[in-house]
């Protein structure tokens, strides 16, 4: 006899309720109906009670075996690795540096985390950066579970939302690429949670919740910039406007929280001024913040950029678009949930907060002139919770249809895998497609048998299956692309030449500093303009310069004696290493490093 899974619905006695005194959601006692002795039912109850006991192993399976598979890739990762190297070797703890140049693009908090992990593991290898990405993904999942409970969502939703994230290809990708985006969005989400508690809890708890909200926003700002305070604060204002309580913003609790945030920023900026002077504030606040948001030529896109790309980001769950009750958009009930009369129910408030913060964040980031993919992560947890709510409340027949379409989409993708290398720029570099194909077929066959199961079982199995499919992808395919995407080989060649007394240069526009620093083991000066490069060649008896092939071929009156020692494709750019060596005043020419000759 099959085990019955109890308490899935939002009206279940095993669901969540709002505790009157503390303003938080607590669980009712779980019912002891049929299936109490069933092993599967007990396991599912335990999983719902402790979601991280399920989510953490799946994330570990996705990430830990692949820590050593990927090197530092063009274009952003080498620059971040160079900033981390300068922090560790030269003590640039407040103002990051790339080479000898201050790097105002990023605040230091993420790099402090890298430094702590480096001290803990006594390592600066690329696996350290990969581990930081996996750890950030774990923080992100944990914050999502915490947020789902804080918003009083049905008891299965925290686990289901985490599993939805672990089946989303964009989240899996971010968990494998070392950037500060997941950590940044974790702090934004926690700020949303504490603002929600400040807005819905008893007034005597507002000061503490507000201070925690502003503190989380401060940590987000120190991770990636002022959008870390803009999005949570906008969510709070919109929610209070919905509740007809905008006057609550004048509460002393919010003032205390704002003081916490101001103190954090003042301390950081005072340190920046002490290290680099007042002029550097202009680079941070104007050039890197206002200019990028309002008028930038870097990554400038139309306002609908994210709307156009969201279906791609949320694969395979984009298929839900065909099952959404679009007719409800014309009904007043939907709009009352989003912007109607204030509700007393904690669950209704939580759902309204999800919609408001998700749509508000999308509107704000769409208004920026500067648009990049990672910004969609700022409302990814809310979207995951909304998807989980939709799946949990779907009738069984429609849920089976959704799961069948998801499996159909994945089947098409798996079937196309063997032909995929021919569609990419480097077919000879693509490895492991047949292993992924075989693993995918086995996973799909098992998932077809589970498509009629409850959402937690199916989505959890899908997450586990995708983790197994992604293992050969990262261990074989990504590893095979290292020579095409990583500057390691050329950086090590440059490092060996520097050890033999050669001067090093990287010839590219000024915003490309640090591309070879990490693997060369030293700062490689960036130089731009043929006159400046010719002067550098004339002024040094021997040296190596890395430059793109199109710059070399378009260079008139090139200095004599420059020889090509390496040429390879890095992120669709053909990079040449050119060497010159001659004796100064009749001296013997510089020796050629044995490994690079």
C-alpha cells in the first residue's frame, strides 16, 4: 500500500501559522494520520522539517567533485584573481588593486571571504575560487529556505523552492563560476526578510528587525555596490504602500537601522579616503555607480532586456508559462493579492511581499542603463518560491502534465547533445558529450516513472539526476575548454620569462588589466597605443608582450626582432605572445627559458 503524504496544502493542520506575540511563522504539530509508520512518509516529513538536509548533499554532489576541473576563465575571473592576489601579497584590504592600479569596480567583502578561505585551507589555487562559489550557493539556498518560512508559505514550499533552484541551469552555472553574485544576492534576500519582519511584526520588535535588515543591506553594498540597499528598501516602501502604512517609515526603528547602515558605509568610505584620498570617492560613487546606472556604453541594453531573457534563465521551468492561469490577470482577485486591501493573514502578506519584491526588483534593474545577466539573481529566490507555490497547489492531473513537458524538453536537449560540438566555435575542444548523453538517458528513464509522484519527490529526483548529468559536463566538457577559456598557459609562459629577466606587458584597452597576473605570478602592466608599446620595446633589452592578433596585424612600422612564441584562442579572442631580446650596449642577449623555447 502506497504511503500517503499528509499536509501538502496550505490549509493543512501541519502547515504554518502566524505566532501572535513574536510576529513569526511557527509550525503546528504534525498530524498523525495514516502512513505514520511508512518509511517514505517519515523521510519526507523529515525532509520538509529540515530542508537543508536534502539540499546540501545535492549541492555538494553538483559542486565538490568538480572543484579542480575548471581554471580561472576569461574575461572577469582573471581580473578578480589578480585583485585577490594583490590583496594577499600587498595588503590592499580596503581598496582593491589590479597590479599597481586601484580597482574601484568592486568593494572588498567577497575578497575578504576568499582571504579567509585561503588562510583556512592554506591555498590560492583555482579550486579555492570554485569552493567560494559553491559556498555562496549554499548560503543562497539557506537564505531561500529561511525566507520561505519567514513569509509563512506552506510547509512544503521551503524545500521545494530550494529544489527548484537546484534544477535551474542558471543557478547551477552560477554555483560553478567564481563571482560574488550569489553572496551579494543572499544578503539582499536576508535584508528583504528582516524588512518584512519589521513591517509585519509587533512594534516592539521593529527596531531589531530593521537594524538587521539595514545591516544585511550594508553587507550587500560592501559585496557589490549600492543596489544592495536600493532593492530591499524599495521592496519595503512598496509593501508599506500596499498596506496603507507608509507613515510607519517614520518609526524610530527604521531610523536606528538607517543609522547602522550609515555607520557601516561611513567606516568603509573613511578607510577608502585614508588609503586613496578624496578623489577616489569620485571613481566609486560617480564613475562606477551613477554613470553605469544612468549612462554607460558598457553592457547597455534596452529596458526589456531581462523580460526577453528570463525564459532562457529559468529553463527548464519556463514550460510553466504554458500552464499559468493567464485569465486571472484580468480578475480583481489577483490584483487584490498584489495591491489590494491589507490582509491579516500572514501567508497572504508573505505572498504579496514575494510578488512586490520580485516585480519591483525587475522594474528597478530594467531601468538601469547597465544590464548584465547576474542581476536577475536579485529576485531569483522570490521566483523560485512562486514556482514552488504554483507546483504545490496544482491539481494532480495538471502537475503530471507539467512534469511530462519538462521531461520532454530535457529529452530533446539530451538527444541533441551528440551534435552540439559542431554548433560551437571549438568542436575539437568539446569532450564528454556521449557520457552526458548516456547519463541523461538513464536519468530521464527513471524520472518518467516518477512524474506522477508529489512535487517534492519528482523535483528532488530531478535535482539529483541533473547533478549526476552535470558531473561529466564539468569534469570532461568544461575541463576540455580550459585551454580555450583560461590564460593559464600563456600566463605561465610570461611568468617563466619574467623569472629570466624579461619585461612583461599586456597590450589592450585600459579596462582589461590583470588578465595574466594570476598565472604569471606578478603584475603584468597594461599598455595601450602603438607609440607607447614601441617606446617600451625600445627601452627594454628583452621582453614579452601579449596582444590580440588584429592589433598586431594592423600595427604599422613594427619594431624589428619580435618573434611569435605562442598563439591561442582565449574566449573567442586570438592572443599572441611576442618576444624580443637583444643585448644592450653589446651585452649578451637575454637567455630563453628552457620550458618556453
